[in-house]
C-alpha cells in the first residue's frame, strides 16, 4: 500500500486537530509539562521527530 505525502499531511492534520480538541476539553487547557504534551501526542498516535539538515 502506497501513501502519498498529501494523504500523510491530511492524516497528521486530523490527528493534531483531535489532540487539540482533547487539550481544549481539558480542565487545565494546554499541557503544562513535556510529559503531558508527549502523552497527548501518544494518545493521538503522533510523535515529534527532528528534521534532517536543520
């Protein structure tokens, strides 16, 4: 199965939107710690990676 870059971008956008809705619905709002932020990304099945050449 081949997935093009546009499909990947749409899926990432969808997952980020879900994570942001999750944060907005939280009593505390946006995460106050790196661990909380990482947990929110994990629940959305996302991860941060370093860009090459930056």
